[in-house]
């Protein structure tokens, strides 16, 4: 069941990316979707139908503009640090904790952090994420977690329960 649903989702993604309904594109999409479902079927989630849960879709729709807001804000901060020579830069790698339990949730959090300029996810070890931060403002791990992780984690916890 999970491979069939994964095949259908991959095919829908194919259609969205190609934006074409020609017979050759549809045939290629079906072929590629089947190959991907067979080869990568083991890594798909155990319950892929959870993707269609209305609550999760709602929180995903909330998360996208929320994430974009923080991404733009971080872009402006990094641009200001580049332009203004007196802005402090104290780069360092910090260790923050996450309360997310699933691997996909942790991956989404790490990618959200990496896509936000000024931070880069280096490693995930258990519940700890190692983040390269352009301006380490505190040495307290709880404050670092609050600054870097908590605003993303609140919504991601509702998407990836």
C-alpha cells in the first residue's frame, strides 16, 4: 500500500513539475514513478496516508509563509552584516536540542535552519542538532535552542507528529 501511494504521490509531483499532459510526459512520469516506488519503497513512511490528514495540511499551509517570513528576516540580517562593517560576527557551532521525535520531522527542522541565512545544520545526533551560527549571542544551550529552533519546531511538531 505504501509503495502504491508513494507511486501516486511521485506521479502527481511529476505532473506538477512538468506541467504537461502530453502522452510522452505522462508515460515518462508513470515509468519514473514506478521505478522510484520500487527502488526507494523501503524509506517511505510507514503510514503515507497521513500526508492527507487535513490538520497536517493546514499546519503545512501555515508553516510555509511563517518560514518565508523568518527566511526574509534572516536574509536582511545577513545582508546588513555584510554591508555594515561594524556589525558583530561571532561565528561558531552550537548544540541545540529538539523535541521532534521522527526522523522526517528532524530533517525538516534541519533543512529549515539551513535555508535560513546565517545558520547551517551540520549534524543531527539523537535529539541534538549541531548548527553553525553566524553570530553566537549566548553560550547558554537553552537560549540558543530558543533562538534558533523553537519558532520552527512549534509548527513542525503539528505537521510531523
